[in-house]
């Protein structure tokens, strides 16, 4: 009995020692939570998994793309930017990686952040021949202008958005005006969302600019139109994204790379198991859209959304961690 007790105590002691070493290895972690829903829930998810699964002491701090990634390069903090839109700062990120200040982990959005022109799925299903922008422009009668039903309408975002400029230039490049379409200024993000919601309620035609991941696309199923031409980076920069460029050409809309970025100091001390998790942790637009729709409907915080995801999608997150870590996470829910 004494031998059994001693063995049990020894096993417990080794287990506790292992947990202590793991916690010490991971240590304090600062996670940047950006000021939009998908980034908020991913930061909360990383915090929960790092704390409960790996014994870290992770805390959330407020961040945004430009100041966060710049600070990681110049100051080595915060430790972790779960949803880094790195295409917005190619020079800063490139310099940070080249100088050994930044380390790239998993691509957070496996299929990339998507922008472009969309139509409702019920329109796509009823008209399977419509797959491209040019296909849409053959049918202004299916996408009537709310102010003049004799014309079609392309719905644009509000002034000041990069996507609004690109949509206006593509409207010109594809000859949408000659095809009988007007370009509708929806005035605001709420106006753009409202135009989609109204179309869905009446099962009306709608085409226009939008992006993913978003809660709205988790609620209203939309189909992104193909552009019918390959992506030309030089032309995109020269004219498709320049408001006063007079001769835009047809072009595809590039996807934005959304990658998890780490400070080099954190990557060095995080330990192989934590790094393995951060190099595997990735989800799709469809998963994030649905999660954000649930958060919006339930007025949920990022922490609420993270718990909901962990409770409902073990099939996804359990592939990111070892069985032992998965059990700790489940026990903490």
C-alpha cells in the first residue's frame, strides 16, 4: 500500500512538474484583439486554448492592424496577433520577418479574406448560367434598380472604402452603364447591409460589393461572382484601385492573406506544443461567417463566441491540439 501510495504521489508529482514546466515555458502572453468581430472571437479562442490547454497566462489587449504589427516589429510586443491582415502592411511585415522580429504562423483564414461582387444564392440557383460579372450584365431585369426598375443596379459601399473605389472602377471596366446598370451609393455600411436584407426578405434580385468573413454572409447565403479574367497585380495597383484612373481594365479581385503573426521572442519561448497549435489553427470563411451570425443574433462577446465554437465544433479544433490538450479544454468548458 505504501509502495502504491508512493508511486501515485510520484506520478502526480511528475505530472504536476510537467504542467509547471509547460506553464513556465509558455508564460505570460499578450494577445491583440482587433476591433472587429472575427478578430475578437479568434483572440478570445486563442486565449482560452492557451490558458486552459497549455497553462499559459494569456491576456487580451486592444489592437488594430497597423499599430499592432508595427509595434511587434519595432518593440517586440504584443506577443500574438491572431488575425493579421498582412497585405495591408507588406513593407512593415516583410521587413519584420527579414530582420527576425516577426514570425508567421498559420494562415488564420484558410480560404483568405474575400472581396468582390455577390448575388443571393436563390438567384444563382434559379439562374445557373449566371456565374460571372459579364453574365450578370446580360440580365439587368433580374437586378432592378430600386429607383428605376427599367435599369439594373450594382450596389456599392460607402465613400472612403477601398472596396468602393474598386467596385466603381470595375463598373467602368466591365461596361456596366452601357449594359443598362446604374451604380447605387448605399451611403453607409448599414445601408449596404440593409439593401441585402431587404432583397432577401422579398426574394428580389441584388448584386453588389461585399466581403467575407462577415456575420451577414452567415445569415444570408450569397454567391461570389467570378470575374472571368485572371488577376493582374500591376493593373490592379495602377488603375483598379485608383479612383481617378481613366482607363480601368477587367480584373480579378485578389484575396487578402490573413495570417497569425508572432513576435520572435514569443515564438522562441512558446515551446513546441504551443507553436504546433499556432501553426495548425486555421478556419474557413464559412465557419467564421456562421459563428459571427450566431454572435450577432445572441449579442455575444468574443469570449461567448469562443466558448460556443469550442462546444459545437470539436471536430474542427481537436485537430489543432493533442488528445491530452483537448481533454483539458473540454474539462474547462
